């Protein structure tokens, strides 16, 4: 059986990546729209009515317009920020809990997580949901990303021959603490307050490293880093896209590169530090598990296909391969 797929907004970074990942699959037919019709609402809705799955790779307002006008029976995966905390949509992070994958499979409306939010949620949600860390813990999250996370305009800035010298160094942003990922970071972990969030963009194309620090004295029934690692390992043991690395399994030189998983779709978790000060790290590709890879993972689940079909997972454990 061949499923019909429509990518609305395939000219953008995420849309192009989804298109590239799907174009060689023999189980899919990619529906297209002419350039002069791609902003025509009626023409797009006609194609959506023919599609088994539609990806929305659009600005928030444009995604809301499509969602409002498309039939409730149309199966839509939205990669924008527009619907991530909307209760009528299912959050597209299958590893969130034991029931999330089934919720995605049975839904017609799935919102793909934000790239930075993916790392924070993967680290914090297990500890909060298991009662290991209280919901009012004062979280801080640092997250470094390659410049592709800023889309076409930022890619052009970084790859320009005439760019400002400031682009040579890492640049912190979200300085007003109103970053668009904060609502989902709070909602999907159940924490009482949004974290202090420090996103950083640096001069490399893709790859992401999200870091959350913990103070041992503030953790219920004080845990060692190795105990936390085992907790993560048990929580994610059935998840083929998330690998929990051994306690001492980090670079020998002590430097954690953020671009190790570029061009892949999985996510690695690390726990380092000591009993008093622990470092939790999630490493992945901002264009993979942080965007297009996550969207395709959700599509596979919704269509009842092998979850990892067409995706790349580095160093998967043999017992977890589809």
C-alpha cells in the first residue's frame, strides 16, 4: 500500500528535510502543488483532502488557518509552535510516557515538539513524573544549537561572505525569558514554573546539546548520578530513539560536542557530575529528533508503520531494532 503525503511549506528548512527523507520511500506518494497555488488556501485544502497525512511546515498563523479549515478527519502533523499546548492536539513526543505512542497513533492532530523543548522534556519529565524531583524545583536549562535551527534567514546570515564578526562566536538569545518553547517545556513536564532558559546559537550547521543542572540537596531521597542514569535507562528501555549512555561514557578529553548526532534522528542522554552537583545532557540533531525526524517518526506511528522506517539512529541496541 502507498500512502499519500502532502508537505505544506516544503520550501522551508524543516519541509525540505522532510521531503528529502521521504522522497525515496516506495511506500509513499508525495503530493505536490504548483508554485502559483502554494499560498492558495482552497487549492491546499483540496490536496489535504486527498492526503493520508499532511505535514504543516508553516508559520504559526498559517498553520492555525489550515487547521481551522481542514476537516476534523484530516490527519495533520504540525511542526510549528501553534498547537503544542493545545489540548485538542496530541504532543508528538512518543517517549513522553507509556501511553503517548498510542495517543499519537489514534490522533488526527499531532504537534511536533520544539527542538530545544525536546531535550529539556526528555531530561526533566521522567524525574518529575516519578516524583524524584518536586514540581517546583528551580530548573535552569542551557541549550546550544547549530545555526540551521534559525531557518533559512539565519542560515543565510551565517553562510554569508560578508557576515558580522559576532557570528564567529556563540551567541546567547532569548534574553527576555519569553522564548516560544517555554510553554511546552512547562506543560509537558508538569513543573510549576518555567525554567530559566538560556539558548545559544553557534557557528556550526546542525546539532543540539541541552543541559539541565541539578543540586543533590534539592532532590528527594538524594540520588547519585549513577542512580539517576539507571532511572533514565529503565524509563526509556522500550524506546529505540533514546539511548541512555553509561555513567562514564562521555568524551575522554572532557569536552562534549553538540554536533555528534548530525544527520541522525535519535537522542542520547548523559548523566555526569557528583552527588552534590549533577549535569544532565540530551544530545541530538536539531533537524532530526528536534524537527523533521520527529515529524516522520510520528507519521510512521500514525500510519502503523515501523517507527524507525526511513530514519537513522546511531548505535541502536540490537534488542531494540524494529
